[in-house]
């Protein structure tokens, strides 16, 4: 198993992370996906004999979640460093498009 990390600048909210997770989990060879709106990234555990990080990036792009230019990194699972170990408090920035679409539901 291998691990790939993708920077996805358009990950703004939980519904985006669910969509990214659905796209990646539907691919053969993908074992697990951890998508984060906080870090605007997706960490994928995959079988390198079945799929490549480039193919995953193409699938994300065709689903409307283009990968950032410096985004593709992959390592063996023997690497124990974790991008999740440095989490701090979460600051949420609401996408203006989401605000415009929310209508009266935001008025509470």
C-alpha cells in the first residue's frame, strides 16, 4: 500500500470533502480516503499496482476538484510522519457561493 496527498484548493466545506471522498473511493485500488476542508487536502491509501496518483488527480479534476500544482506527493506507508499531527484550532471561511445559495435558511 502507498499513501498519496493531494492539495485541493476548492475544498471549502464538509459537502465538498464528501464529494471528494466519493470520487476517490469509487476508483479501483483506493483503500481509504481522508479529506480535510481545514487543510484543503486529501490523503489517499491506495494499491500502486492498480492505480496511480496521476489517475486519481485526473478523476478529481473531472469531478470539479482540480488538484493544486504542488499537490501530488506519495510515500510508502512505512513513513510514519502524519500531516494530521499539527492540527490547531479550526478557522472556517464561508465560500461566498455557498452564502448566496443558502437563502432564508441562514436567517436564524
